[in-house]
């Protein structure tokens, strides 16, 4: 193996040109809406079931028949959970997820990129 001589220079790295045609305007907006909705639904589900996950985790890790007051307080919200409370948590998570998705959409629009 011979060392490179001074005459040889490393190949120039050029940015690849993207000659692919862009999606139609309707398809791009469909992707943007889908990103926002999917992020909203996922965050909504995460927020909606968070109380139940904490209660189940506390129940599994207690390992005792008699639980402490702290563990009982962690399990109590899941026992009294109503559809209305779940809907409010889902709505809060959905709004947060939608805002995150909307932030990504705005970033793509500002940089003139496709998602």
C-alpha cells in the first residue's frame, strides 16, 4: 500500500442533486395533515392511559397484600376514572401532540421541504 502523493487530492464531495419531482400540492398537504393528526392521536392515547399505567405499575411492584398509603393514592385515580376525565386527558394530549406535529409542518414549509 503506497501513501498518496502530493499530486493526488481527495475527491471533492459534492452535494447530491435531487432531481426527483416534488409531490403534488394536495399530496403534500395530506402528508402534513396526517403527521399532525397521528401525533395528536398518539399523544392523546399516551395521556389518556397514563393514570392506568401508573396504577398498574404500582400494583405490580407493591408485591404485598397490604399496600402503603402512598401506593393506595397512586392506584386510587385509576379506580375512580370516568369517561369524562379520560376524554379530557385525551384532549389535552391530542392538543399537545397536534402542536408538535404543527411545529414540524411549519418547519417543513419554512425550509420548503417535503416531509
